[in-house]
C-alpha cells in the first residue's frame, strides 16, 4: 500500500472520539457476516488495535458478502446438478485439428463472446524478484521491440477479439 492509497490515508485519520457509533456499525456488520455464515472474519477483531479495527471494518463494508454467499450457493448447486465433480477437458492440439474444426471453434467462440457467455481470468501471482524486479512477472519487459509487458499483450489480444466479435454481431448488439 502506498502513501496515496485510500487504505493508507484512512489509517492516518484520527480515531473517533466516541466508540458508540462505531460499535453499532460493528454490530450490524457482525450480523451481516454471521447471516452469510462468515462470522469467523471477526475471530481476532478484539485483539486488533483501533486503527486496525477501523481498516478491517472499512474492508468488510466494501464486500457484498450476501452476493458472495449467493454466488457460492449457486456454484455448489450447479455442481450438484452436473452429475459429479468437474473433469478436465480433453487436450486437443490446435495444429492437429482440421481447418474445418478450427473454423467451427472460432465461429462458436465468437458467438459465445457476442452472447456475453465468455469471461477471462488471468492468474498471475508472484513477484518477479528472480527477474530483478518487485513488480508482478506480467509487468516485466521481456525484451520485445515494443517493450510491451505480457499483461499489455494479453489485454490487447482480448480487445482485438472483442472488436472481431463486435464486427460480426448484429448492429443492436453491444459486445
């Protein structure tokens, strides 16, 4: 957290003169989290300093814990209706597929993007300390002539894919 971030600035604010309003807010927050079966997040609350408590409350208030619970429950319900645990898809090497198969995959993929049924998640944890940087590895300049990071390259590819899907979508469709 740098000195300009909200969390850092918040922790530098003076503590409230009275704890009474804070206690009722904490009680309401505890109830929300207990109703969402997440009361354990308060397990060590009393052992925190006042500044740490305020920071935790701020973070917890920013989470729509009810939505998280609904999403979790829908996920579990969907898993139960699919006939068992998820299994990996079979590996298909792109270069071994026929042109017709690749064209069909592309057409289906574009259609799914147009329908809003595609999402993208990039898991890229860890710092690049072995690369000599404290930034995430995806930010590292790998020596391309453009000096673009891996994150930027992926983002540009996604933007291009979205533009391709938009080009073939009906005029009333926003991709």
